[in-house]
C-alpha cells in the first residue's frame, strides 16, 4: 500500500505524539517559522510562488499568488483563516492532519501571518470533529507557552495568535465568503466576488483563507526548499495530493501520492483492486461538485487540469470507487439530494434549479422518465452552472453531466426499457421465486412485512408483485438462493 | 415539550453563556453551540432569550439556527442515533440501514420515539469512511453496520 506514496502533508501523522510539542519540534517543527522570521516577507511569498503549491481545498488557486494579493493590500489589521470545515462527504484528510499533526497547521498559519502582515488567525472547524478540536486546543496552548505563538515570537517582535471558530454543519461554508459570514455569526451565505477576501474579508479586513492540507504542506516546503517541492508532480500541479480512498475498493484509507499518479495506480496498486473482485465501474472525485471517471480515464495522470478535462475536479480529494452494482443514475440523484439540502437558498438557479434536477432524476429512477427528460437534465444543468452565484451552484450539476456523458446508456435504459442494470432502483426491479429451487420452508413468507408471499409448507411459494414493496427481506432470508432479482 | 425547561432557568443560563462571549453577536454561533450543549436543543424560548441579551432580533437567531444542520429545535432522545449518509457509506448500503432503523423503531428520520429513548437523524460524513457504513449512538461509533445488525444494536440500549 505504501510503495507509490510520498508523504508531505501527512509526513508526521502517526509518527509523532500530536499532544506533545517536543515531538513535533524534534521533527524540524517550527524550524520553518524561525527561518521565515529571519528573512523578509517578500522572500517567503517568493518561495511559495516558486514552489507551485496550489490550494488543496478544491479550487486549486496558487497559494503564493493568494498571499501576494493579501500582502499587497494596505491595512493595519489583517487575518489568516484556516478552512477546516471539511464538509465533502467521503473526505477526511483535514481531520487526519488536525488530529495527527496540529502543529504543522499552526506553524504554517504563523508563516502566512508574517508574509501578509497579519497578527491574528482563526481556524474554522467543524463541530463534528471533537478530537481534532481537543488536539488543536492543546497544541495552541503548548505553542503559546513555548513562545511560538503570541507576542514577540522567537524574540523577533512578530506577534501572531490563533483562535478557534466552530462551524455548525453547512456544506456551503467551505466557500470562503460564506465561511467568513459564518465566522461573523451569520447564516453562511456567500457574497459576490469581488471584493475578494484579500481585499475585504473577516470583519471587513483583508483576509487570507487557506485549507488545512495546503497549510500542512508549507513547513515542509520552507524547510526543504521550493525547488524540491516543484520537482514532485506534473507541469501545472506540483507536490502531492492526499486522497481519501473509499467505497468498493479492498484497501480503504488515506493515501498521499505525487500529482500525476494515475487512477489505475491508485485503485489497483494502492487500493488493491475492487472489493470481491467485481467489475470497476466508476470513481467519483470532487464530491458533490465533481464527476465520475470511468474505465477510459484509468490511465490519465491525475492533476487539477486533467480532472477538469475529464468532467470532474480535484475537489478536496475524496475518491469513491464504485462497481457494477452501483446505478449511476441513483448516484447522481444521491448527490443532487445533497445539493438540494445544502444549497443556501440565496440565488434562484441553485435553489430552484437543483430541485428540478433532483425531481427529474427521481422520476427516472422510479421508472417514470421519458427520453425528453434527459435533454431537460442537460439544459437545466447548463443554466445552473452558468447562472449560480458561488462555487456550490456552479459545480452542483457536475455529477449529472458527467454521468450523462459517460453512462448515457444507463440513463437511456432507465427511461425507455424501464430497466436498471445494476438492480439498484427499487421501482425497476422484481423479486421472483424460482419454482425449481423453492423447498417451501416458509422463511420468506414469515419475513415479508407486506404479506405479499403465499404458499403452503413444503409447497412452492409465490410473490404477489402487486403487494410486494421490494424491501428485499425475503431475498435475505432465503437459504436456498431460490429468490432472484430481475 | 419545550416547557420542560423553566423560564427563569433559561434566562439565567443564557445570561451566563452570553456573558462568556461578552454578549458579542459575532459569537452567535459559538453561543448557540454552548446553549444546545446545555439544554439539549434550542427551543423558541432559548432563542428569544439569546436575542434579547445580544440585542439582535429573534428572527436573526432563528435564521441562523435553521440554517445549520447541527442545531436542532426538537429535543433529542436519550440515545441519539446518527446515521452517516456520506458517499462512502451510501455506496456501501447506508440507506438500507436507515430504513431498517426506521422500521424497527417505528419512527422516521428526524423523529424521536414516543418514550423519548431514541431519536434518529442522518448526517453527512463523520470522516470514518474506512469503516463504512457508519452509525453513531451517542458518542459510540459502529462501523461496517449491516441491515441484520440493527436489532442487535438497538437491544444494547434497551
């Protein structure tokens, strides 16, 4: 599982005691901060730019450029914010970094504060991550005691301290303007950009927002040099990316691989292949904003650009593997259900449009779809993408568009033949007892909550399709494999 | 149900919590977290008291409470059951587990059993995708939950 991996963001996770600052310091911890504080602010920004590091939260904006913008805005008071509102279902790399190596994030935030001229930072963290919160609090107290946070850090006259702000379960708060609104005690609704947070952010002051994984890379970049970091990865995407490998794959968990690693290497070499040796169908990246990659993308080197070209996106790094048993229409519906619930409701295309997409998909998975609906799906998707206010709406139709592109056959079967080849959509399947195999034990009849099964003991049983609610209880109870799904 | 908490008790506690944050409306979300921790949920009365002390409208407080899924205006059961509906759990059958809990407890997602013992809600990813499908009862995490495990799990709390 380890051969292809290079650990930069996760370098200390599992190797140090996250509750002991001495352990972190023994691994060159806070050396990067010391190094930066003896040089100029411009030099720090220059290093970041040269390294080619891009935002790991999903957008992929160059970090050095972002810092440069925030540094250039005049102002006495500026803020550094760490986005730890990991809301993408199926991704948990930020949590692992915060729990396993909290000091690396604190150190990087201080470096950022020095570079842009801020003396205050906040970590916006999900309330659902109690252990990460506990460890951050311990780490902040230890860093303050050691003089690595607070006033006059390392005797250089540089002041920087960090506080925590809690999220409360809203996916849209991963968008930086919504996050800032939420930090100020409001509903997390995004606002138009410009002005960018670098100009007018938290409390109206210039603010720089980076994600946890982005920050975790920074001390390593400063210690080892920008050239070292830039030597890893592809032309446009430098360094490594942490993926949360999950779903129908043998080895699940966090992996950190150089940018440019292929999907095949990730799934088959690192992930050990598909669970129960079933057929690979798709890999979903980018969460509700991303799309599905298929067989034909297995050998594409993964980086920001190539994923975009394939109709998906890097996102925060969730990678969910799906096999032949997963229905792609149902998967698209699952994501739209998420988006409908998480849309903040501020702009119409996202609030109403996604509802329409969801209803169309629901119609299709319930066997009531028409060919015309497939066109509608595409049209509405394009409108939502182009007219929504923030990143959530602009990317929410991606799961629909990419499954339509790659699995049009499946959609078509659903609407014309009313068939779900993965036998996933309840309305489109039938449970049937094979007479030759039925021994008449009556287990299915007893299990059926709808009293849809008839038959006497030791005689062949029968399922009344009118009454059947397709719960699958009989299928599970039958010990003789005499019930099949059609 | 909200009247289970006495009015003066609400006022006293809310004054104390808001005081910890210097009655700063910018800390509304942190204050709501603390209040929910204490009262178990955020009934109208608690929201009104917070609004009064922070000198903001109750509409603003209500707007924030209903925006975030972590906040609830319904009392939770003694054993709150959270079912993860993140993508990894979904593809590994979380929906079946959810349906099974609904039928065994005879409540719908988001409701509380009549005896107040169990309440149920879904959440989006607790970051334990390696154990999918995952559920939580109180603070305890159950991984790799199958439909047929549900009765056994409920029994642990009866």
